[in-house]
C-alpha cells in the first residue's frame, strides 16, 4: 500500500486497495467500480495519487450487495436496504430508527419469499437433471 495516504477515517492498516477488497468479497474490480458509480457503495477514501482505499464499511456494503444479487434485488432496492441499515446504525431519531426497522422487516419478508421461489426452481432443475441422467443411462 502506498505511503502517501490521506485518510479520512481509520488508519492505514484498516484500509484496503480495490484489488484486495474485490478478492476478499469475491467480486471483480469492474463490479466494485460499478457499485461505486451507481452510488451503492459509499465513496472510498483516496490516496494523494488517486488510488481508492476501502474500509470495513465498504466490505460490509459489498457483502450485503453480493448476498442480495442472487435474490434479484434491483439496484434501487439494494440502495434502500443499505440506507436503512445505515440509518439504524447511525441515527438517533426514534422515527428514523422505526422506519429503518420497518424497511428491513419488509426486505426480510421479501428475501424469504424469493428464497422459497429459488428452492422451488432448484427442485424443478434437480428433477430435470435426474430425468436427463436417466435418459442418458438408457432408463425410462
């Protein structure tokens, strides 16, 4: 890591370059940059040379986004969920905290529904795979 770091939050050792973050989370560099471009990911700190430096908050955001992706959440839904989580963590307003909890509850329900649909689709795919295997082996 470069020594010309101008850190806004945390220390040098708490920050990671984009390649490290992408590898830790299991995403491509391009995907990490895309999430930053569409403002799902909060802006990273930058070195004086312009290199992105990501902290734990960014890793958490990326892990959440990655978990939402297979459940077909839209970019806007991801943005709303991330905002609700941040509000719940940082706000002192009772009203905002209640709204954040309600939003997270709706997302939890939606995630459960989508998991049920994925299980249904997986069972169907497994039946198909068994059928094809049976045909390949000369069975009926």
